[in-house]
C-alpha cells in the first residue's frame, strides 16, 4: 500500500544514507557513493499528492482546506504513514493557531495529538522507509518548514534534523513558516540559517521576525546585526517603542543592548530614558557608559529623555556623571535644567545641605526656567524631610527663582507639613513676598488651614496671622464652618472674624441663623452680638433654638427674640415645635413649648411669653404622643409635675381656668 525504494542502504557497502538537498540525491555516510533512488510505483501516488497538499495548506494556515484534504486521505488509507503525519500536522497547527479551535476542541485535540504521535512512533523504530519516501516526494520547502515546526514542538529531534537537511531556506514562501523556522534556527543557534531566513524579506513578516530575534536569539555578536537588518527594512515603527523597551529589560549584555540601541538611531524607537538608565547605564562603568551612549546621544533626544539623562548624571558617581554630561555636550543638544533634575538634587537628603547648595550654585550657570524652580520649591517645601535650619537655607536659596506656587501646593504645605515647626510662619511670610503671590489665588487656603491645621496651637495662631497679613480672605461657607466649629473659643473666633473684616471677609446674612441652629448647646452672647449686626435671615429652627435653649436669663433675651421674629416675618411664637416634656413627645407651637420647658429667669420668661401670646394662641390643641389633646387639659392633668416657673406663667395667662 505504499511507494517503496529498491534499497534503503548503500548498494556498495550497505552503509546508511544521508540526503544532499543541493543535489537532491542520497549519499553514503561511509563510502561517499551518491545514489538517485528510484521509486517503485504501487498505484498509490494519489494519496501522497493529497497528503502533500494537506501539509502545504497547513503551512499557509488554510486550515479548513487542510481538514478537507485530510478527510480524503483518511478515506483512502487512514493507516498510511503520510495520513498519520498529515493528521499530526493539521492538529498541531490548529491547536497553536489563535482562533482556529474552540477551547473545548483544544482540550480534546491535545490527547488526540498525543495518540497520533504515539501511533506514528510505533509504526517503525525510527523513520521508516515509507516515511522517508514521503519526505522525498513532498519536495516542498513550505511543507518541510511546517513539519520541522511540528516535530520540533513534539521534541522529535530525529525527524526535525532530517527535514532540516532537506530544507532549502530561500524557497519557503509561507510567512508563518518562515517565522517558525527563524524561531527554530535561533533556538538551535543555526545563525547562518537564521541570517538566510532574514534575507528572504519578501516572504517574511518583518515585525514578528524582529520580535523573535530580540526574544529568542542568544546573546551573540550577530544578534545586533540581525536586528539592524530588520530595522533597516522597517520592521518596527515609532509605535513599537514599547517592544524595544521590553527588550532592554532582558538578560542580554550591556554591549549587545547598546549595539541594538545604536541600530535604532534615527528611527524614533529608543526606549524611555528611564529604562535605558536602569537596564543599561546603571550596569556600566565609565568606559562602558561612553560606548553605550554612542547609540543614544548621537541622535536628537526628546526633551524628556535628555532631562532624565541629566537627572541620572546628577545622582551617579562623579566619573560616570562627567562622561554623561560630556556626551550630551558633544551631541550639540541644548539642555535646560528642568524640575526633575532640580528635584533630584534638593530632595537628596543623603547629601548634606551645604553640598547641595554648592551644586545649586554651579547649576545656576545653566538656563533655568522659573516654572521648574517653582515645582521643585513646592515639592521640597512639602516633602523635604530634614532639620528645619537646613530646610530654611535650601528654601531661601530656591525662593529667589520662584514667582508663585500653586494653591494646591500651598494648601498641601499648610495642611500636612510640620517639618518647619516654629519657622513655618516665617516661611509663609517669605513665600508671600514673591511678586505673583496674589491673595485672590488662595481664597480657600485659610479656611482649609483652620479646619485641618496639623501644627501646634501657638504655631497655628502665628500662621493664621501671617496669612491674614498677606491679605488672604475666607469665603462665606468657610466662615460659617468656622463659626459653628469646635476650634477656638468664642472670643478667639470674634477676634479672627474682625481681622478678616479688614480683608473684606464678612459673615453671610444667614450666619447667625446657622449658628443658632447648630450651636444652641454652646451658645455665646459675645459671638451672638458680633453676628447680629451681619444677619438679616433667621430660620424657624434658629428662632426656636434661641427662645428655648439660648441666653438663659439674659435681660435682653425677650427683646432680641422679638427682633429675631421680625426678621422671620411671621407671627412670633406661632412656629411649630417638637419637645419632650414629662416623658411625653409633644408637638405644639413655640409659645406653648417655651411655656412648658423654659428655664429663663422669671422676668425674662414672663416678658417673652407675653410677647408671643400677643401674636399667637396659647390655648391651641397640641399633639401628645400622637394624640390630639386640649392644651389646658394637658396642663391641668399634669399641674403637680410642672415646674414652678411654668405654673406661674400658666396662672399669669389663666391657663388653669375653664374659660
């Protein structure tokens, strides 16, 4: 059932034969005799042609067509060695080709593939004559290429090496096969073959091939040349910088990495300077650094790359730093010191402040943008952890180049930084001497500092004073929050509010109302008096709180309450209230609530209730624990439990009488 040869051994000495692909003949390994082996036709050339087409379709990833041809092979002879190989080939490529099989099919295919390969190995001990004949019949570089991939994947060294000897590299037209061959040749260090494959550019996926060279090729001198050949053909474009970045993070020597980077010159492919520094320059001495920079500084670096390199130079040991700066200078590129370089210098607390000041003096000969100085100043201001005296020296040196710092930076310093301790007010004053530090830019700074200040009380007072002297104001919302907040005594609050008035910050018309709503339990007549002159809006709750809970016994309470009611614009005492009295929840008007729970002095209470009774009805029904009850009835039934003041007020207003 198979095509066979007349002999599998040398006719002269019986030695084993090897295939010479250039001549397409077999040569004896011992005596050197060359033989052209003639096939003996057994009538089954058809299946070999279908097998051949199946394998070629697989090579070109025409998997649906390959499956159809494989089905024809199965019909003719499922046990023929060619059918077995075609089946293995088709299954293997289907499994490794993305999207060719579903996940469920892949799981099943692995076991079938294993069984098919076991069956092939059991057919002959090694490569049988039928199989050898089949390989000669295929006579297709694409077919040999895909079979090399399949058998190499299966770990079949014998078949892989035989097919590799039969392969003519330049006649592989399938891009997928060329990619697989490149992987195989690099893995086995057949560098001459790999170079030949890379020369077959018309049938090569250049992009994937460069990926393979960078990832699979061992660290040999030829590697950079292979990469350069592909780069010159346009294998990568500017969007592939991340791939070069990934490459230099690998295990190759600095020399190889530097050579590959040199090949990227002018192609806009250099990785981020951060990676070049970390994975190349940081591992070199001064001499190697010079070589590495040949491929980096010769091109025009982007500003960000140049600045990062300068930043690294400022942190490197002296000799290496000199080499880097010399290479930058020799490249003719114009460098302006940026925030990264300055930040690396000023935030290097491992260096004494005196050394940094000396370096800073030298760096001033470079061109320096104020924006960079401002950014570094803000960062050091908030994060530079060292002694207050050292901080003051460094901040003073930088401040000469600063016009303004951002509101966010100032707030971060005010609300989180305690490094300057008692120097903080002095630094705040120095900052606001800068020409563009306009108080209007920092409208929320004072409010936030009062709310979040991390400083000791004495430092906090001095900082607040410095901010107000600088002209900072507080928005109305911040003032209300401060008035109702727990910080500071009423006297301190009034003093601060008066200072703020000089900068144009005044309480809102509803500030007194808000204060009475939220702070009845800590009511201050001093603060009430200050807010009174700024207020024109009073809520029902604020009036109720003042009447019921505030200014206990104050002689002016009745008059103040009446004035607050006028600002309400409603009948005094008619507002709704809910109180707890004798363990009952009572819903009533303000006058009734005051009558039941007041603790004011008798004269104050009498005057206040008289004022409310003139505008509202004291005898209205009330709701007690959810039930409507006549107010007089409630009073009479609970007379013995009422306070003496409440009894007196009831008698004054004849609330115990029936009429």
